[in-house]
């Protein structure tokens, strides 16, 4: 059966659609052909798939072939059976007949013969040629057709349909289509069943020796092909999948040694998309196929079906896994295959899949699928790239490949090719060897920026040199010692071990470059690395048939171009997929190549992406590898901002990643740039490098308005000391965010040591609230930097990239404004007026130090400080204590707990500096003050005791205390101090004797909280009064001293009489208008209580004080000249608005001859005084009334007035300005009131209009 | 042979990475582990696509290449455990069992009150224990 393979292949190539046979019984084909073929392809066909489920197939291709056609006639029965899939799927019998008899006799037997073959699916198309107008013909045709139906239709199935050539019925075509599809479906079912049965039978023999895979394959593929023809691609694909599984099982059965294949020319190019790459008959081997070709063939078939099914994603998916698994298979047979065929094959396979699918993918699939698609493309590109790099490495371009983690990860774990014999150096290759040698020599391993020296990552799984030599035919395995010996003989004297470490391949190669290169070409000695490369290149040239690949490997430039293309392809596709990291990592490779070619701009962009990825996720090891490259790009591009930021990032990487020397180099760069002339000074974020925090412990507390010093811990990540030109921090008020941030500055330059530094910052007065640290800014040279990063009291932590929570712990609390100090008067009771008195002030700090405070005292009017005296200061509490002690016993009041405390202070320019010891305790300051009151004290009448006005004795003292650390706090207060005379005096005439002697009683009321002691008192009388018996005006001397307790009174009687003589005599002298009571007194009081003796001020001076009180003595009104009497109103009550006449009767009681002052003797001046708010006076208020000088003459003064308010009001008063009050006797004698009623209600206003 | 084991935090930050290749080439393993996070991300973000249901910690083979394999394991707290092995045929059960031990060691390490969550694991005991687990790992050792 395997012999039929070629034929099978040919049949497959020729038949690509279902065949419908046409049995043209009545020569009708030419006339119906056109109509029938118009129905193809079948628009819609309902077929059954392998599992007998209906499947709708659209545009099913088919072909009508006459049974007389050679294609159907020339087949042998066995052939037909074997390739049944190409046999007709339906047979249409075209019949036409108009005569019933003819039908019965001729046609019917013939038809019966035709349809007797049970295997066939057939139906009869009766073609009526009758013209519609020809009734007879139509009738006959109908009869014949009816007969036909009776004869050939069965109950189950109608097999006849009628086609009218003249006027086709639309329903016919539907019927026709249905019948064709029905036939095809039935045939398909039957054949599928047949094939399955056959396959099943064959599968049962699988483990028997007779098993022949080729036969199985033909059956299986026939079925698959049939399904494919019927557009049942899904089923077809399944058949191929099963076939593949079965094949792999067959291949993997141990026993027979089979040829693998892959040795022919062109096999290095994958035939994944070319099912017809090699005829199957060529790859058949015994009872099976060569694996190399056959598996590719199967995959190609699958891909074809997948494309038909519109599943490019699945193509890529299957493609990738096929390549991986096939690559493994290739690895198993590597020793028989050409050198590096595996790698070359993988490259071509990947590229083939990529190119076939990238054009077909429409991008309309679900986004998930799209991402998956791109990911797989990325994988394919990546795989291709790895293999390509491997080839390049073998031929010596390895020195130019970036030794990055990406490349190292891909290459260093990928085993070397394992040919049975490593290719040998071709003849006459010395020029090439030299060229390779040169390439290796010239390849200058790029020195990393900042002199970073790293061991380069390996790109090879083991030393290529050793591997190549080990696999050479002429050398035994593991001849390391030979190699070493050879080299020692060669005279290179470099330690062999070192040379063989993978990373030192380059240096090793240099040692080989001797001048006698020609002579070193010998088969028996180990190859040198350049020879290995040349040999590999030569072998590859034999392996590779793809001119593009050959070209790509031909020169370094071509290699790099291809390498770039593959890397970009992989990166771009990964970027479109979920696998962003893969994409970005490859971007780094692109950047490396860009860098190498001087395309620094692109390189920097790509490197930035890579750095951002690694930094974002904290992969510092990887970042440390890439970041110096970025920095170098930026430096070359003169991107100072970027370069600085990269340097800072380098510095802020973990300690172990760079050597101290390297870190110092980074810092040097930063400092160098900072102090260089920058065109545009750039701000720099050093958050990762310089971190800061408040000091541990409670926050600094400041009172409102106080400046302070805030210690801040700053962690420096610089490896060396770094000088900061300035440093400032922002403070954010946590309570009130409206205020924004406040900046506090440290004025002086700082040198930050590596690690922890404590820096003190001056805090100007802040508003109340609690403050947290905000941003640290500062300057290094011309460089402004800022840091947002808080350290938590420990060294700066590199993993902090994910903890952005700011510490809410406040570093500074500014308290709400409160009273920090209180100054009050120590004594509330009155002090002595006009005497030197101690004024006590209690200065009471309220939880606030008054250190260095200055008290300014500004006395108000009438008060002065006696600056010649010192000021006493003592502790307030002690004063109180002392007082208690003083009460208990008469112990010493001063104790010496503070021996050094100055108790005496001096006032300078009205200011007193408080002593330090008094800064935290309440103290009492005692000032000597002197209140001055020029007015003489006046005695009051006992009848109308008019006490001294309190305001008169009030003196103010304005105090201003400047305190706080910078005397920034100011406390101002004005204190009222009450001064008073020691006593006030009331007088009354105690008795009036008939002889004119008056007993004048002077009552002395003590006004102070101290005991007064009267030593003497005398009365200097005014003119008109004389002492009785012409005494000196003193009471009985034994009466003194008289002690008056606080708030008590004492009385002194003086007997005086009116001096009638004096009146005339005194006319021309300045008479004493008032009497003076002179009192000599002493006072014994405590200054902490109130008034006290001023004698304590002047030691040795007399403690007797002198006090004068003026007493106004009136001549008794016993001798009035004129009497004024208020005449009662005529009506009982006054009303508001009522005009009344107010009358006074004036009567002369005495003759006034003696009075010289009265110029107008017969008239008297009067004046009416009324409150204008109460009274409205009609007429004159002042005038002269006639009054004769004769005693008893009288007159009446009338004034019309009207009260304006109701109530008890004072009536207008009549005064006689020309007369002395003493000579007027009034009736009523004192002020009196009259009652004024409200106005009467006026009803007239209430009458409705 | 296990080339490398790694613990990666829930923000994809490396918490622990130990190479067992003996050579000074840990950086490439960093790269492999870091790139493998792509696969974990993809599986976690596309539960539909992933073969293994997410209620299981073991993520299975993440990353088959020709030369090495990466297996993953995801804890409930989204901490990822990864193993890079150069053994190309390893039984799933072995790897599962390995991850269980590895996870247990991690849990013990981070239970240390002096360990700051989210920070790199610097415990020497953990390192020693992981080395022990790696050394004990040989295909077929665990059942």
C-alpha cells in the first residue's frame, strides 16, 4: 500500500473539491450544464461531522463531472476503493422523456440499471423540454414524471425532481440543492464510517509486526483530506492531530533504528508552512517516514487547516510549542545533523511563523487573545534572537554582544551544539583566522562609566574553547592538561586556570596571538579560539542555505542589524502583550546597541524605561547594572538634570551593590556638577539619598510667639562628607492647612557626614498648632536639592519605595496663646497720698521662664517713682509665708534660702532687669513711689458726708514686661493703685451756745489699713472765727496721742466763736478763706497690707507726719439779709404742658446801709435757674426786681414756665447772684421737689373722622 | 539542579533571592526571576486563561525555555515563590512539595518579630534552611 504514496500525493494535489457525477441518459447535459453549474459553490450545506453532528458549511466547492468523463472512467476498482474520497459524492441522473410507453419500455429499465449500485447516492432530474404553450407535450411530460416518481421515489426518500427548461420554477433549485447536499451528506457519512472502520482495524494491529505506518497514514490522511474537501476543517485538523500523536508514538517506540533526516540540502530551513516541500514518497523509510521531514509535513498540514479556520493565534501557539519540542528532538539527533542545524532551523522556523501570522492577524479578536498573540510573537522573536546570538557567538561576534543579564540568562544556560565532531579549521583559512584574531583584539571591552569594574556575565555555558577542543576528533576528551601544556610551551605564561574561566576568554585569546600564526595550524594541537570561530563559520556556511541568514552572519554590521531587528521585534511584541518586563528588559539591549553606535538619545530613552521598571519594583541589583549606562548616556548628551538624578539614584542604591570607591566617584560627579557653571540650575530630588526626621521623643513645644531651635536628624547617604551651602525645611501645620507651609532655614553651611547628622534649625515664631516636617531643601554649590523622604529614625532604607506614608508625628508644637506671666498689685488697699510708699507688684510667671526679662515701668500722672531708692524683690510665696510666721511669732522674717539672690534692684531708664533666680518663681517687687495730690483735703459736713472721690486717689502705673528667650514676648498691663489721705474729716457744729460759742466737732475717719496715731492737732481758723479764749486751737494736750485703729473714727472738739470784729478789719487783707485742721500723726502699717509708714525709707527721720484738712466754716445763717420764699402753687398738681406761674417772695430782713457793695440800693438782681430739659421758661430768667433797702420791704418775682416731663422734679430755683449765699435764707431751705402729672388725655384726637 | 530560589513581595519587589549555581552570575537569575513575574501577573490578572485555578497556591511551570524552567507559587498574601531549575524533567509533585517547605520556611522567617514586613529577608537561619531544602531537593525525593 505504501507504493500508492506517490499516487496518493498526486491525487491529493489534483482533487481539491467534491465530485458530483452526472449520468446524462438523455443527452441533456449541454442544455442544463449552465444552470446546474450556477448553483456552485453550494451556498449552504448541512453536513455531518465525524461525531454525526450537523455542521453548516458555506460555499461548499463541488464539481460536476459526467460519468463518461475519462477521470471517472479510468479507475480500477481497487484504486477507487483506496482513494474513495475522490469518488463522486452524488450522482445526478438527467432524464427526459415525453412518451410514457417509451419510458416504460426503454428508460425505466435503463434507470434501474444505473441506480442499482447501492453505494451510490443518486437522484433523478427529469428535464421537461415541453413548451408551456404546448399543452399536449406538457401533459405528457407530467404523466411521465408522475410515473417516474411512482417508480423511483420511496416512502423514505424522494429521488426525483423536475426541471422545466422553458420557465424554471424557483422551487426546483431549492429542491435540487437539497438533494445534492443530502446525497453528499449521506456519502460523506458512509465513507467516513468506512474509513474509521478501516483505521480502527489498522490501529488494532499497531503493536504487531505487520504494522505499517504508511498505510495507516494513507487511510488517516484520506479521511482528513475528505473532511477538508467537505470544508469540515475542524474534523480534518483532528485527524492530523491524531496522526501526529500516533506518529510520535511510533517513532518513540524503541527498537528500530530509523534515519532521522535533515541531512539534505535546504533542510536547515524549516518547512513548517510548506506541506509540499518534499514529496512524501521521498521521505518514506521502511514502513514509516523520516521524522525530520514528516513532522514538519504534519505541522504544515495543521497550519494550513488552522489558517482556513481563521485561527492565526493557534498557529502561533502551536508553532511555538512545536518549535520548542522539535528543537529538543533535533538536539537528540544533533550528532548526526550538520553543525548547528538545530539553531539554524529554529531561526528559520520562528521567522516563518512570525511572517505568516503577522500578516494574517486581523487584530479583531478579543483583547486577551491579542495580547497572547503578541506575547507568542515576542517569544518567537526572542527564541530566534537567542539562537541567532548563539550562532554569532560561535563565529566570533561574542565579544561584541552585550554581556547583560538578559543575554547571559538566555545564553549561559543554553548548551553548546553537540556535533559528533567539532568542525575543523578549513584549509587556507589563515587569513580568516587572522581576521578573527584582529576582531577579538580590537574588541575593547567597554569600560563602564565611573570606572565601575564588574565581572562580566558569561554568555557561554562553558568555555567554548574547551568545548570545541573536547569534541574534536583528534583529541581525547578532557585534555585540559594538554591545553595548558601547549600554552606553556607557547610561552604565554598566564595561568591556565584563569584563562579557562569563561569570562576571561578575551584575555585568553590575546595570549594566542603570536607572530607565528601560520605554523600553528596543525590538526593535532588544540584549536585556538580564533580558529574555533573560523571553523564554526566555515561549518555554518555549509549548513546554512538561507542567503539572508548567511548575509546576516557575514559581517559584524550585518549581524548587528539583524540582532537589532530581532530584539526590536521581540521587545515591540512583548510591549503589546502582558509581558511588559520582557519588553523593557529587551529595550535595555536595544539601548546598549544604540549606545554602541553612538545613538545616545535613543539609548538614553530606552535605558530610562529599563531603569524605571527596575526602580519601580525595587530590583536594585538589576538597576545597578543599567543605571551607570543611563548616566553615561546622559553625560554624553549633556543632560545635566538627568545625569545628576542618575548619580543620586546610584548613590541611593543599596550599599553592597557598589564599592566605596565607586560610590565616591558618584558623589564626586554630583559635587563637580554642583559647583560647575550650570546654564540652567536644576532642582534635584534627593529623597532617596538624604532623609530626615524629627528627633525622637516628644515634639519641641513653643509658646505662641516664641522662636526656637528645632533639632532635626538628617541621614546622608553620601559615602563621604558633603558640604551643604544651605539647608531649609518646611513645616506644615497639621491643624490648619490653609496656611500652607512655613520654611525654616539653617543659615550656616553644614557638612553632612555619612549617616546620621543632627542639625539645628532656627524656628521663627509660628502660629499655634502642631507642625510636621515637610520637605527638606538645600543647596550643594549651585544645585538646589530637595528631599521628601522621611527616615524613621534608622538608616535610610532602600526598600522604602513602597511605604509612602508620612510620619504624622509632629516635631513642633506651638501652643495657643495664653498668659505666660501675670503682674498684679500686691496690695489692694490704699496707700498714703503724698508720702513715699512701697508699691508692691507681684510678678508671677505661669509655667514660663522669665529669664532675662525686662520690666518697664511708666507711671501715670500724679505718681512718680523715687529712683534714688533701690527696689526690693523677694519671693512671693515666701512673703506670704513670712507673713504667716510674722503672725505666729516674732521670728525673723527674712531667711536666707537664697543667699546669693540679689534682693535689691536698681531701676535704669525706667526699666528693671529681673534677676535670674526670679525667672521661675513668683516674686514681689517693691517700688518706692510717691503719689502727688496738690489739692488740700477738705473736711465734709457731717450732715452731708461727702467722702473723698475714689478716682482722685487713683493712680495708674503702666507696666511692660519683655521676656522670653529673645525678649519677644511682651506683657503689658496698667495697674491702678489707690492712694488716699490717711483719714478724712467730717465736721459739724455740735452745739451752739447762746453766747455765740460754737462747738465744732471734727470727726477723723481712718482711711488706711494701718493704725494711725495722732500726736497733735490744731485748728487754724479762717477769718471771722476765733478760738474761744484765744487759745492756740489745740484740744487738751493730754488727749494725745490718740490711736485710731484701721477703719475706725475719732473725734476732736474745738470751741470757736464768730469774730464779729474781724469782718471789717479784714477787708483789705488777704483773708484766710478756710480753716485748716492740722494733724500731726504717725502711722504703723505693713507694706504688704497697705498704707505704711514712709519712715522706713529714710532711716533716722522723724516718723511724725503732717496732714492738713481744710474746713469750710460758714458764718451761721442766723443773720440773713434777705429771705426768699417759694410760693406754693395755686393748684395742687401740675401737669405736663400746663403753663404755671412760679412765684418767689423776696423780703429784706435787714437794712443794708452798711453794705457798700450794693450799688443799686433799691433793686435786687435775680436769676432763675431751671433745668431746660424739665422746664420751659417763658420770658426772662434774669433781671432786677425792685426792692427797697428798708427792712421789711418785699417784692414778688413771677416766672411763667411749663413742665416738660412728669414725675417728681426739681422746680426752677431763684438765685440772687449779687448777694452772698450766707445772707440768704431760703424757704424751703434745701432743694425740694414738685410733682408733675402726665398731661391729661385729650379725647379730641380720638374722634373718628 | 535548582539554580535559584526567590521570594518576591506582593509589590513585585524582591525579598529574597539565592543563587545556587556557584558561579558569580546571580544577576542573570535576577533577570529570570524578574521576567517570570510577567507570567505570574498574567495568570493572576487573567484567571480565565490560566490553566491552574487560582485557589491553589502552586502556579506550576511558568516559563519553559530550552535551557531552564521556572516554577511559581503564590501565597495568599500575594507573596511569590519562584524556583529556577535547570532540570528539564521535574515531577510536579516534587516541585509542589518543595514549595510547601519553602513557604513554611518563609512563614517562619517573617514571623520573626524583628522582621519588617515588606523588607528583604536577611535572616541567616532562613538562608540556611532554604539551602537545606534546596540541597535535599532531588527529583523523586518527595512524594
